[in-house]
């Protein structure tokens, strides 16, 4: 499962266009994790925002770019990262990521990226079509088509990844990991979106 989670977190389907997750090309980007910065840069910007329990690295990268700096990604710089070992741990991690994102976006709404918007839109669509199917005749068809297309894409990517890694276990684990990532990130985002805008954020870890 941990191998599947690692592959999901390194897949564009799982993380969108977060290039530091999978790109092999050195280039300027919007954010990097575990970045190395000049001390004077951090001091001038006030360091990390310690009121953010997550997304604090993305917030820092946003402030660096707003101040005229640039974020450089180099795939030759390597680090060892241990993914979560099971789906429950992964769910908690991505719920936390999603639930704290509205707080960060309240500070810098212009920093929103399409990859960050798609999971909550997907989860919201499931809720709307799931509830609406009891009242609107064609909603069950729309919901079924959406889920079929989603599952087909998941397994297509998993089959290709499992073949490249020569690891059949990824075929079952990777789709589950991506579903958890999308639904928990999107659900956490929606859960705290309105409370954050209203200044009454729900503290969920």
C-alpha cells in the first residue's frame, strides 16, 4: 500500500501539475517543498506563517514570488520521503491539507491553481448529483457516467504505472490511494471553505 501511495503522490493524476512531484526538467515553478532559501529572504518576509498548521510552505513560496523572487525546481536535488503506510493515514493527511487550504487562500486568493480547485469541484459534483438523483430524473445517469469515466482513467493510469514499475500490487492500490487523495482533499476544502471565509474556521487538525 505504501508503494501504491508513493506512486499516486508522484502521478499527475494524483497531484495535478505540481511539477516537483514528477517532473525531470529543471525550471521555474510556483512552489517546491523542503526548499532552500537565503536567510535574509526569510527574515525580510517574516519567515513561515506559524498560524498555518499546513500549507505554510506554499504560503511562503507565494510571498516570495509576490515580493519579486522566483522559485527554482531542480530534479537533480534529491531527498528521501516516506509516504504514508496505509489509506487511513493518507486520508488524515489529505483532509488536513484540504481543510487548511482555504485559510491560506484567504491570504492570497490569486494563488489558487487549477489542480487545487478540481478535487473540491469533483467532491461537490458527487454530492449534488448524489442527492439530486432523488429529485431530478437524469442525475443518476450523469452520476454514473462521471464515476465510470473517473474509474476508467484511474485504472488506465494504474495499469501503465504498474507495468513500468513491474509491481502488480500497484494496480489495486494506486486507484484507491488517488480516490482517497482527491476525496479527502476536496472534502476537507469544502468543509472549511465557508467557516474560513466567515472567520470561524473549524479546527480539524
